[in-house]
């Protein structure tokens, strides 16, 4: 299956081949449209002139990295704070996984362990970790025992609750409709 979160071929190809890009896209996925967030790693990569590496991002001068993300078009609505978060994530990956994010899931004992590892990442709370776990399971075939249970509602088959269920424009529309319905239901309470 081909990743289609950015809804732009080059950006989606990067997400499909780079676990770091996928983690960064998920990190950026807050307070901006999903497509913008998941295009972010490609934009950073273009500005650097090559695919992302955790080592390079971790060691980049913080002010220069913030400026890189703030260039027009900005990578995020809040480029300076998100640059700091991306660097914190990269530092953590270098310190705990030798800069190889795929080790987070390759070495996980089961779904519960994988969820724990994802929640330990800077910028990843429980919900973001569960969504990313569901994305791994549903779209990348990373399915350690108990992964659906660990992913909670996001792991449900055909749920259309999050980016884990976006495989093209039609499913993106379904996810957006599900989120709008959840917001309406919450307001009605």
C-alpha cells in the first residue's frame, strides 16, 4: 500500500520510504490541515537538499533550523515551536534508537510495548501514539500481537477516525466527516 497522507506524490513517496519523515509528519499534525503537516517533512528535506536524518536534525543549530522551517511557505503554523519539537524528537531518536526510528517498532515485544515506546517520544501523547500505531498496523503491516487493542478506537477496522485510515481522497473525506460528527456530538452534550 502506498502512503497518501500529504496528497502530493513526492511528499507521500518520502513518507513511504522514510520512517523519520513519517514520525515528523505525525508530530507536525496538530493545529493545521493533515496534508500540510505530512508535506512538512518533504519541505524540510527539499530545503536541506536530501532525505532527513535524525543525526543531522539533532545537531542542527536551533535558530537556523527554526529559520529553515519558517521560510515561506512555512512548514507549520507555528514554525519556531515546531522546529524545537522536531529537534527534540531527533535528539531522542539518536540517543535511544541510534537515529533509526524503525527500531521503535522492529524491536517492540507487542502492541502494548510499541504504544509505550511511541508515547515516550517527545511530542507524542497517548492519542498521537495510538493513531501512529494504527497507521503502522493498517498501512505499513507493522502488526505485533495486540496492536489493535493498544491502538484503541483508532485500530478498529474501517473506523475512519484518523490519518491511519487515509488511503486517498475519498477516505480523507470520510475521516473529516467522522471528525465533524464527533465535534457536533460533543457540542450537543
